[in-house]
C-alpha cells in the first residue's frame, strides 16, 4: 500500500508544511539521509496545546500534539524527497517535551508519535531509536518539538 493512502486510511492529517519561522529549512537531504528541523504541533497554521505538560497541558493532549508534530516531520521530509514511499527506514526520533516540575512521563508523550510511525510504515521501516527529553521552555511555548532522521531509497 502507498504511504499516503495508508495515512488517509488511518485518518491522520495530511499536513501542509508551514513556512519556517526563522533562518533554517524544514529538512535537508544528504545522500540517502533526511534530517528534519524541529517541528511543533502546528495544524492549520495554529499551535495546538501550548504550555507545560503536567501543568497547562494534560498528558493526553501532549500525546495529541506529539502525533501532529510527527506528521509535520513527515511533511518536512516529503518536501525534500517528494514521495514518502521513498522512506527506507525511520532511524531516529528526538522529542523535547516542555515539562512542569515533577513531570517525568516524557516517554509516554513520545510513544504517541512512535506509534504513528509504526502504524504508517510498519515495524520494519517504522521502528526507530528515540530520545525523550524534558525541557522547561520551547519555541512559541509549544508543549512538544520533534525532529527525525530518515533513510531513503536512492
């Protein structure tokens, strides 16, 4: 099955890539690897669930934000490779979670994004390494920021 058809089947949002908010590009293709810039949970040009997880943002809403941010990572990757069917392997997902003091469930926030990648690409391609890091501030007071490293078919 084609990846974009799988995304539609899973009823995931097909994201239109937002313009960068600074002096960077959404993704870079180098050889057979793509690395994305940090992606926030923007949907329809609106930041969803701003705030610290464990204070202004619930775990469940942070997981929703994580799913949206990973779709933005895929949109960034698609912007440089043209077709998500070229993805050979999701290598790494890095996640930063804007966390209230005492909140230590960053891995649960990132599980939502990891599960989306496995649902879309299957275990062989979608299974990846990951970091889940708690931070006190993120751009635009976002609750999550994700970046991804992918290998593509040449």
